[in-house]
C-alpha cells in the first residue's frame, strides 16, 4: 500500500475523531514529564562487546508470526522504544519515540507529538506514516499472527495522522488515562512503528491488505530496521547473532532519559544448548555474564577458584519493578473446584513460606497478592497473602463434605471423591 493510500485512510480516521486531518482538538493539555530524575550513570563508558548465550537458535528473525516468540524477542520488540515508557523509579510516563502526549475528552483517544529526530537504523526518518502502516501491518492476515490481528482490530479502533509528526491513537473502548497509556505502550503488544519502506511492496500484495502475500517466508530471516540503539549486524545460522550499536550519534541520545545508556558497542549471543556447559564457558572467560537464578547455582555450583580468587564477581541486585500475576490458579468450572470451601482449603494447605525457606533457601519472596505488585495506585496497600494453616484448611475441607480420612491419609467425601 502506498503512503498516499495510507494518508487517505488517515484523513478519514481523523474525521471520525471529530477533527480534520490538519487540526487538533482545541484545549489539549500536552504532557512531556521532562523533569523526572535521571537514572543512568554518568560514569558509563561506550565500547566493548558483551558476550552471552542463548539455548537455541531462533527459527525466525521476524517479531510477529509463526515461531517469533523466541529468546530474541526482547531485541526485536519488547525492549525497543515505545511512544512512552514508565520511569523506573517514579513510575511516571516519560518520552521515548514521542516528545509529548495529550488526552482527548472522549476517554478513548491519545494524541502524540513524535520526536522528529527519530530514525530507523538504516537512516530513514520515523514519521506518522510508519504508525499508519503499523496498523495495516498488524491487521493483515499475511503476517499469520491471530493475536495481533485481534488486538489491532478489536482493541485499537484507529490510528490517525494529524501531520507528519503528530498522530492520534483511538482505543475501541473507553478507559482511564492511565489505562490508555498502558494499552498503547505495553512492551509486547506491537504498538510501535513499522518501517513501511522496508515491508511495503504493492506488486506482491494480491489481496490488497498492504502486506506481501508471502510475508512469512520472505521475511523469515530478514532483520528489519529498528528504532532502538541496537540493530542485528551479523547472523551465523545455528551458531550466533550479533547486535551492533547504531553509534554514539543514535537519535535517542537527544532524549535526556536515554543519555549514558546502552553503552556496549556490540552484544553477541552464542548458541549453547546446555546450561551447565554454558556456565563452564563463562567460568573459562568465553562469556561475560551468566545468570544464577536457581538457588542450587548460586549456593553450590558458583564456587571454586575463579570465584574465590576474585576473577568472577557474584552480584545480587534488588529492584522494585512491577510484578505480574502469579500463584496457584484454579479452574472454578471444574467439579469440586467450583466449591469455595475446597478452594480455600487448598490455599490454606499450601505451605508457600515453607517452600521458600526450605527448598528455595530464602532467596525468593512471596507476593502479597496473586494479581501482582508494584502497579502504583492500582495496588491495595494492605494486601496480605494467606498464611499456611493446616487446621483452617481442615475446617474448610470438612465444610465442603470431605470429613473422612481414608487409609492412605487422603480426605474423601460421601461420594468417594478425593
């Protein structure tokens, strides 16, 4: 699809917002939050190669479509710039690809002023047409990505071009301002520009949806341009991938929140399929970092001369990043689990604290609530996780009819259910 066609679509979309393609609603309040505290070290030095590993080579270099949810997804999508992002310490929204944003009075629309300095890694400018193409791209059946087709059809109503560096994104449903920003700037939802100059080819778009009909095959191992500080510079199939920094003149450094960040010149990920073998490579100096996530690694295997003599430094860092939902989830439509007494009994019979202390050696903490933590005003400050209480569990099980204990020590009810 040509940019002229996309521009026509943008005009119609803007009209549906109650404004012309060249006008913004009156009375908008623009927000940029450019006075938040900086969080990157001024002592950071540019250069060097960070050598790490991955357990398998990706089956594709695409960021959407079949087999795209690989270990490189962070480099292709999750970690790349969005319109805005949360400040890691204050939690307020700060600019990335956008310079400022404003909320429409319909509780559905957010307007963004794009950073005119933003460029793709191949040198092309990022403009409003790339966001219009993003909508076309994610709605196309040719990308073979049903989740994205659904999200950008049923969650995002439209993207309108106001001018070359101003866009409006309209949600399909009314939301609070905070919810709108979360939906638009989620790391994984793909609502970021797509390089029209890289993907668009009307001659091979027989179904007229703006994307080549053989998209999946053609772009399977073609690394697309990125707005991030790193682009894929070298691919050795089955062996390694290398990401190279765009350079110290990367457009992002015009944003004060990007200064002194992404100081490594190259990141090389080598395929090492076995974690223990990867650790041995690390201990020999062939890799620069190795994650000691499991308590057995930290307490037992990360020992020996390289550690004792100071060649390897073990680091345990703390943060207050938001945590997603996690815990013991039950299907309440299933027989027995539909009973609240049964579910409560299971909860009080689950010794999380004992597991954390004895199995995980106290290295992990239990979240105060299964729906997550660290979400600012959305968190309830007095959440408290239920404590392990066998006596209370027995009372709930008995209330649910499991008042007998079989010869194997397992509770049963009158129907013989266990």
